[in-house]
C-alpha cells in the first residue's frame, strides 16, 4: 500500500496547474501532432505509419463524445495528474527521508515548473503517455528488486502489462525495457534468466504489442523503416547541433534540474543512508533508467534527428533524484541556497512568459508587407505561436469553397498542414502534394492523374502555386482568409482551385 505525503500547498499547486490546463485547452486549437493523433481515433486501426496505436485508441471514446478540443485533452490532463501522483510515490520509495518533511514537495515543484511537461499535460502525444507509464514501470521494478524473497507472480505480470503499454505508446519505449533489464540484472545477476517471472513479463508484453507487428507485417514493415530513417538524421555528427538541442532541453524541462541531479550524485551516501541494500541503490536505480535515453539522444541530436519532448522518459527518471537533492539542500540550510532560488525564479518567469505568449498568440503579427506578399515569397519573420490559432476557421472556409466549386478533395504541401485541416474539415479527404509516403497516403490515397482539388496554403509555411511539370496544369486564386486573434493578424490562408494533376517529382 503506497503512502503519499501531500501538503495543502502541494495540493493547491496541483489544482492550479490542472485549472491552467483546462483554460489552455479551451483557448488553443489543436497542434499539428494533436490533430494527427486525433485522426488516429477517426481512422481506428491496429497501428499506424509513424507510431503505435495507443494514442488513437485512448482518444476514440472522446471522439465518440463529440471530439471537442476540451474532450480531446482529457487524456493528457489526466496523464499529467496521474504522473504527479506516481512521481510522489516513486520519490517516497527511493528517498523516504527527503520527502515527508517538505511543506511544498520538491518533486512537484520541479515537475510543475517545467514548460515542456505542462505542454504535454494538454497535448496528447505518445510522450504524454510515457510520463505516467515510465514512472509506473520504475515503481514496479523497484518493488521487484526490493522483495526479500521471490517476488509475487502478479508483480511480474504487472511489469509485462506496463512494458506492453509503453510499446503500444511509442517505439522509443524500448529504453524503458533497457532500464528494467539493467536494474534486474544488477539485482539478480545472470540467474535472472533462470527465473519464470521475467519470462512471464516478456510474454505478457509481447502479447500486448503484437498488433503493432501484425499491422507492420501487412504493410511491408513501413513503420519500422520510417522510424529508422527518421532517427538516422544526417551522416555527420555535429557538436553544435547537439549543444543547441541540450540548451533547449535545459530550458524546456527546468534550469535547476541537471544541477540538482548532480547534487544527489555528489551526496549520494547521505541520501542512501536508510537504504537496505537489497535493490540497486536509489541513485544507481535512477541512473539505469535515465542514462540509456540521454546517451541515445546525445548521439542523435548531433545528427539533427531529435525533438525536445523525446527526452521525457529520462526526465521522469531524473525528477525523484533531483527532488531529493533539492530537499536535502533545504534541510541543511532551512532554506534553498541562493543559486537554487535564482534558478527557480528564472524558471517561474520563463513559465509565465510562455503561458502569456500562448494566450496572446505570440509577439509577432503579420506586417502589411507580409499580408500583401504572394504565396511562396519569404516572410520577414515567423511566429511559432500562430500555429495554434485559426485552423478550424481555415478548414471551414476550405469546405465552403469545395462545395461551391464541386470539389471532393483538399490538398496541402505537407503533413503538418494536413493534420489540422483533415481534422477540422472531416470527412473531406486531404491529400499531400509530395511524392513521399505518409500516413495520409494510407488514409486518403495519393493524388490521382487529372484530379481537381482545393489547395490550401498557410502563410507561416507558404509555398508557390503548385503549377508546372509533375504538378497541376493550372491553379486559380479563390480566396484569402486572415487569422485574427485579440485584434492582431497572426497569419492567413490562401486558397487555389487547381485542375489536372500531372503527378509529383521524385
């Protein structure tokens, strides 16, 4: 039975975060990834081109309930709250002497000040599911290692279920399996392979992830090919690319987090004085789950093939360790040292700025020159927050134009544009004018020779009219729709009626 120490201040922090997530959910439209995974639920299947199916399966009930923006964010908001509970539970198990005495728990403070984790708390992507699943895997593994006698078979079954679910969430979940293997080998040694329990866990996990392999076997293993090519990146490793990536990670997940994790490592003897010595030490246990991912992302980031949220499972493993370091510093001085206070203040300010920008639609508005610029011409500046506004109106106008012109298909230049339009303009098919296989080709097919379509251009990712060899024979301007938020024009959509598709170049 897990015992959690949750003070009134901690409860208020969690409640305030949950309220913030609800307000953001009511304000922001779906991002490209969110809409893409919502389409998974619309086109329910055993797996998909780019990811396993769990995100789509979990969204399906909320699609049936109407598919509103708020409904589609219930799962990530629930995951965020569940993650906070599991984080406290794991921290209490690993470092019991440095959790119960805190009026405001250090683990929840660090968790609640991370901009990236708040974004994952409103946007359902595979890494959102990996937040609670990673902590649940770690908690179960700790119990398996802490048992003085043979662990109960039910614990091994639970481990298999959790690993299977991580495999249904994302392919990089294999890193959790690596962490489990390292911990269990440390605890039991080679004789681990002679026990029945681990093989039961492997069997259960294999049964759960079987749909992914069955689907891929029926689709020429396209998902595995895509992931391997996507992860490969460039042929040359560049230190500058890696450094930029880790600077982004440092800001996105918390400026104090790596320093506090180092404090825990530095003072690990004091942190582990109550450890019974059966399982791997709490610090080493955390490192087994944290380091494989960090080393992989260190390698891949230098090849330019990583995204910040991919690091989430490693951050989950680091949080209890970092929180213990913060709590220990507090207990030594009855207050956090000045450098830590400054770091947390910076983090609070950064989080406030990001939230303000989300509500405001960013800083950059479209200038008069941008508004009058022809599609495909270079903009003076881009506004990344503009990506979260205007898509429902843009899709609605596309549907009106399609009905007006008697056209049955919409088209765009790439999948990031397609996901929002396909979601908000459903059930109209949206095709991609690019000769590169994607999930949209599996859903809607490739553009057909001679096909007539409404082509949508968005000013933040603008392209010239797709006319010429291997494109359309001709395109006619139909309309332009500005995206206005709080009295400012953030972006605009341009619509063409394009005739006689000639095919795409290689």
